[in-house]
């Protein structure tokens, strides 16, 4: 069975999975929204609108108002792949968000997650 292209999946289907992952570890949706806003430049309100709009996951990242230049400081593995070694810029940005939510779920301090 061929793998589904994550960039074509609805943002409104995938984002709740990230929120759920963080909430299972005692974090909040507001914190997930905060790291997402830091990465992409969207406001929490815009994230909520995008979640309801039917926007594709890839389009969410391609249309981001201001991708944070500090995202290049994000290092480590997501699903066994080092995020800093991903060649496709769109997939790298998608995995950056995965990594930020992983760090949140692992209990890292927000200051560390946001590379302050």
C-alpha cells in the first residue's frame, strides 16, 4: 500500500494529533499553539481558523506568514530521521514542528523549545 503524502492531508486532521500527543503528557493546546506560532508566524486564532478551513498540511507551511529563522537551531531525530539532514525544505519544516511538539511532550521548558 503506498504511503500517503502528508503534505496533501488536511491540517485539521493532523494538528489535533499533535495537540493530543502533548496533552497526553500534561501539556496544553495553548502550548502547542505557542510553539506552532513561534515556528510559522501564525497567531493562535489563525491556527484555529486554518484547522477548520480544509487547508492541506503542506499549504499551511507554504503559506506561513513568517517562518522563524531560528528554526535552523532545531536538531535531533523524529521518527529516526535527523531533522537537520532532511533535504526537502517543506518536509524539514513539517518535521521541525513534530520535533517541537516532541520536546514539549517530553517536558522541556518553553524557553529551550523556543530557542531563547
